[in-house]
């Protein structure tokens, strides 16, 4: 069963999972669609995917700035659609 999380017009800032994945959003399952519309993800940190670690991701009109990671400064994802 596929599920989805739709986030719009939200700022996600300062998330810190320095030794883990997805500083602001962690959704590793291919059954979970994450949709970001008009969002700001700033100054998040993680070991993988500073702002987002997701397997299935759609991004529209969103801004990423200052996110940090050892791998995937802003995003690590599988199936992505970015507009």
C-alpha cells in the first residue's frame, strides 16, 4: 500500500540528525511518497541527506539552503521528480 505526505508552504529549519539520515524529513520506504510544494528547507544536517532522505520524492517551487551532510548535502533520494 502506498501512502503520501504532502507538505506545502512550510519552513523546516535546524533539524539535526548528524549521525543519521534526513535532517528534516526521513521517509526511506518506496511505499511513502513525500511531496514538497512551496517549502523552505534551511540549515538542516544529517550524515546522509542533510535536509531530506526519501525514496520517493516530488518537489515543486521549494528552496534548499545551507543544508549539510557527509553525503547528499540537501537530498538523498531514489525516485525523484523536481519542478
